[in-house]
C-alpha cells in the first residue's frame, strides 16, 4: 500500500448511518405514571360524586349556618385563644430554652422537669385539671411563704373556662416551644457565639442580635406547624364549656339534631383558617431564608469574554499588590 493510499484511508472518517438527532428526542413513556394518574383521577371523581350526590350531607343547611353569628363568634374565640396561647407559650418557651442551655444546673434541672412534665401530660387532661383546680385549692392567696397573707381570691371566681383554657394551652405550648427554640439555638455555629463575645457583646445582646436571628430559619417551620396544631387543639376546650368553634356548632346541633351538617361547617372553617396560616407561614419562612442561598453574579459583555469578575467590590489581585507595594515604599 502506497503512502497516498494510507493517507486517504486515515483521512476519511467513518460516518454512522444509525445516529440519532438530539433534536428529535421525545420523553420516554412511563406506563406506571399514567396508571397512577388515572387512578388518582378516578378516586377524586368518586369522592366528588359522593359529596354531591349524597343527600345526607344536607348542603343547604351547611350554607345556612356557615355564616351564623354564633359560629363566627366561636371561630373568633378559637383564633384569639390560639394567639394568646402562642404568645404566652412562646415567651415562656424562650425562658425555658435559655434555662435548659444555662450552665446553672438548678435552673437547667427545673426547666427540664417543666418541659418533661407538660409535654408528657395530654392537653385535654391539663384543661380538665385546671378547670377543677378549686377542688385542690379553694382559695388563691398572695403573701409571704409561711407568713402573713396579703391578698386572696376564690379559685372558682378566678378559674373560669377562659382562664383554664389559656393556662392549659399556654403551658402545653411553652413546653413544645422550649424544645423548638432550643433546637434552633443549637443549630447556630458556636463560632457565632465566640465572635460576638470577642466583639464585646453582652450575653443578652449576643443572643438577641446575633444568635436568635440566625436561629429563626430553623425555628419558624416547626413553630408554624405548632400554631396550626394549637388552632386545631382549641377544639378540646369544648369539654369545659368554652365557647369555641366546636362548642358553637355543638350547641346548634344539640338543638336542631343536624349533627353532620354542623360538623361540616366546623370543618370548613378549620380548613380555611389553617390554609391562611399556611400561607402566612410560607411568607415568614421566605423572609428569614433570605441570604441562605446565593447565586453567582452573571458576567456580561467584555467581562464575560475576558473571564473577569463583574464584582465592583473585589479589586484586581495585581492592583491590590501594587497598592500594597506603593504604601510600603511611602512608609519607608
């Protein structure tokens, strides 16, 4: 074989006739996904048909009582009770979380005992207990221990269904919020504590200005879930004759015997309230998540072609070195 023949043989590339053009690519058919979609559509259609065609739901009665003044008053009571319980519970939870992280062991032991007790006792039992506190303590007094008494009140006058509900729910939420806040504080790197101490921050300023804002990104999601759980948990106060949403619909169906329609009214309002709280929680999470992930700045124009940075703050390494050399010469 001559040299020319060899060069012609090596110069001619092999062309594949069975090559596939990427532009003609199509998504792969997935039978299981199609089957799952069909099943979900059928299930949704079946549920919708059941809700519409079953006359025992009595949707006209639901529409009649949906905006009933007593029902709306019960809804407002549930929302206010949730707000008060969360404010008091969160405030006490911050103190309990700080106490559990303290190096003063009596305070740490007392806070751990409080959290362990109120997390272990069901909230319904706590509500009934506080409502019947007069059985154990007929009068509540203020004075010097084992000394003179300054003021005293009848327990039955102080512990109403409202105060029993606030005390029971607040203490229950304080125990859970203490653990949520403690976990958020522990998620902050120890270097942040050391840096704030090195800058001269007091322990309170270090906690409130450095640690807590960074911990909020971890605290907010479970706190939002806890607010929703508290709103639903307010239905428990109906056992102590507190006029919440569930108690309001119970009073109506005890009079009209429309049990299922009135329970549907309560379900609708609970779902609406929880949906609104979920949207608010999402916005708060987005606010405290700012700066958690940052995208690299995009280079444009000649900067992109030259491969240089567009950040005006970062100086060129050569310029920085020249500036240092000039300053050194001036000092000499």
